[in-house]
């Protein structure tokens, strides 16, 4: 009887230990995101149609979602690198955002946290000498990137939208900044 009881007790102990063991995983922890590139796109409308200017920026950094000290990204973007697809539009954008006076813009993303399968963050964009702040901005999580979008007005930046031909062609005051953080 003692032998049967001892075997049952050992069986229970082994079952308990086997049930509480954690499997070994070769995948990196889900709380680490490695970023290899940032792409900023400016999307807007004018009286003659839509426009898109983009600025890819090689950038490497690691986000640790469980850290209070490394749960952020900050990068300077050379504003001269924006490309709108043609010389005239490139010149207009660079004149509008005063590239010679303000050759760099800053993107700062902080307080990145999970929100279901996606993320939320705080975003600060410094363009010219103005800083725009957005709290709890949604970051869509895809296989290859994190993506976010903010709506901005030239007037938010104390800038005048470009015009051509004596005002016949006008860029609308509102535009969208779409940013993509490409994962490694």
C-alpha cells in the first residue's frame, strides 16, 4: 500500500512539474522591435491634383517595449532629401519649408506600447522651428513595418501653402504626414 501511495505521489509531483515548465523558444522576445529605416511621406492636394513627396532615411535603432529608458526613437531627417517627383515641386516644397534656414527636421517617437496587435505612441515632429505633438497616436503593425499618419496644416507650422501662376494653382492648406518605420 505504501509503495502504491509513493508511486502516486511521485506521479503527481512529475505532472505538476511538467505542467509548470515553460517551453524553450528560439524566437526573439516580442517586446523588442528593431528598426532599420524611416520613411516620411507628405501627401496633399492642390487645385490641379494630388501630390506626394517622400524622404526615405536610413536609421537603425531598437525599441524595448518593457523599458522606460529605451522605449523611444529620435532621428533627424535632412529636409533637402525630400523628393516630390519633379524639380519644380521639389523647389516649391524646399522653399516653403525653408530648407536653407532649417536643414533638418526631427522625428521623436516615445512611450510606445501595445494596443491589441498594433501599437500606440507619442509623436513629436519638429519642422522649421515649430514642434507638433500627438499623444496616443495609432501605429499599425504589419509584418515589415509600423505605420502612422497625422493630419497637418501649413498654418500649424506658420507656413503659407505654395501657389503658382498668380494664384491659379494653389496647394491646399491641409496635408497628411505618413511615416513608416521599417522593421529589420
